[in-house]
C-alpha cells in the first residue's frame, strides 16, 4: 500500500515536461471529435447515392428521428411506387 501511495504521489507531482510526447512538444490537446450531424449527412449521401430500397431502409432504421429520415421515407415511397 505504501508503494502505491508513493508512486501515485510521484505521478501527480511530476512536472508537465515529464509527460512530453516523443516529439518533445510537451502536452498536446486531443483532436476535436467529428461533428455528428456531418457524419449522419455523409452516411445519408452515400446511401442515397446507392438509391436502393435497402439503403433507405437501413438509414431509417439507424436514424428514425433524424430530419433526413423524412427524405429517406419519401425516396422509399417513390421507389416502392406508392
């Protein structure tokens, strides 16, 4: 238990330079996560390009409440001849 406390204390008290990456730049920020709306729009564009009933059904199943699901439903209705 004493060793754990000592190591934890040493870790917490270490200077930021102790955490420098291999390039020597020091601490770096993480990349901003991708925009989820752009990811869904990109997914829809790919499925829409396929233009199949299965593609639109897949999008609707994955994102039933997304605004693009309404467009997918319209395309699905058109493909089914309704």
